[in-house]
């Protein structure tokens, strides 16, 4: 059944009650009871409201967390609300200006993107996320240190001061002299290049016989550069800002969920995969709770939108992550505006 079919099948009375329950829950984070709804101008008795709420619960749109408590929307109910009932509100001039200020900070694009994401986090009261194009490291220092007879530690220092280590298996009989020769070659010939440039130069010099090192050292250098290049191509560059905003007063009663969400944010590759799936969409995508297995335990939602480069191709994704009780009507347009602003920055 599609969202529109589900909305159409709700009676006017059921739709009004459902909307008020969802809006009340998103505002307070608490289940909404029939007595509260009876004072909201529905012109219905509490008993009539309870009957409708029971029907909505049977339909899988509402749930009662405790006996005799009010109702709250299920993930399916939130999806119905977001896709078929919610009235989105455009970002205010003040909100637009706050996001624009982040993008105007100047300097590297990545710095401006991070600042805009921090602004989005503050405005939405969520953690801000942005997936940026992979940035190739420029080599400053590289080398190999022996760990044992069959393993070495490959060390790479980037021009920006970043440090990366990899454990590399050695061919039988690899000597300390071979490790030293490979390190010297990397330092003399490849420093100042990106990984891609270093790999291209290495392939050329090996093909021309100009490497100036023996076969064992050539193999070691080639394997090291290939390993770093492949890892870098796979590794998403995910910037997270505002995790502390996830710990708000309403979260105090549900600290286990918050801890689970913060743990999920530590696993950036998993979050990046969720964001990456938003690349194919033409507009903002919304992932609600258990719709994505990653957030089934934490009960979290992600709102994400792609942003584009000068040629119109998607280069990254920006969004927010927070509890399922997000103010979707306000946050969805805000994420969409940020994505459009990032697209303009990339031109």
C-alpha cells in the first residue's frame, strides 16, 4: 500500500487525530493521551478519541508504550505523516543567513562545508553530517619499519600533518636493507605527490627500468602505494558536527538510545553508506528508525540531500541525524536549503 493510499483511506476524523498525536509527540517527545486531544478543539469526547486511536494502533500507525498511557507514532506512522500529511515550513531569513555565514568563512572548501554543517546542527538541534569528495593525501614522509621477520609497519605522513600506519606482510627473506632502500626511494622520488600521482610515477619508472632499486624493494614500494591508494578510494570523508546536541533534556529518560546513536556515529563508514545512498535522489531523502537496520536500535532518523559540482554531478551529501521525533516540517527544508547552498559554493 502506498503512502497516498494510506492517507486517503483514513477518515477525516482519524486523519485529524493522527496528525495531532504525531505533532504533539514531535513537540514534546511524550505519548499523547485522549484527554489532551479532547481539549484541542476536536469536538469529540475522550471515549470517541480513544476508539479512533485504538483503530490507528491496530493499523500499525500508533503505539502505546505503556498500559493506560497515551499513543505515539510508529516508524510506519511517521513515514505516513512525513510523506502524506506534513506541511513543510521554509527556513526563516535568520536560518538561511546562519547557514550562509558558514559557507562564507573562506579558506578551504572543506572548512566552509564543516562550518555550514555546524550551523545546520545548531539550527536543527541534531548532529550535522556531510559527506565530502575524497581528498587525496599529499605525501610528506613515507617509510617502512620492521616488526618481525614477516611483517613491517608502513608509515605515511601527509603534508597536512596526518599520520597513517598499515601492517604489511613481507615476502620471505626480506632484509632490513630492502626496507631501507624502499624507504629512501619513496622519500627521494615520491614526496610532494598525491597518492595517485605517486602511483602513476612509480608505474612509469618501473616500466622504464628507472626505479634504481632491486626487485624486492620495487615490489614493497608498489604494494605500499597500491594499498594506501585503494584504502583512500574506499574511505569516505564524513564530517560530523554537534553530537552533543543529541543529549537534550528529553533524552534523559532514554539514555540507552542516545548511547547507541553516539556509538553509531563513531562507526563513520556505516553512517557514510547511509548518506551515500541519498546520492541517487533528486531531492531530500528521509530515513526513519527501523526502516534502516543501522538505526533500528537507537530509533534515529536521518534527513539527507545531495549537493552537486560545477558539472551538475553529485559530489557529496549533507544532512542531520537525530531521534525519530525530529521536527521534520522544519528540518527537511533546512537540509534542502543547505544542499542547494553547497551546490552554489561548488560552482
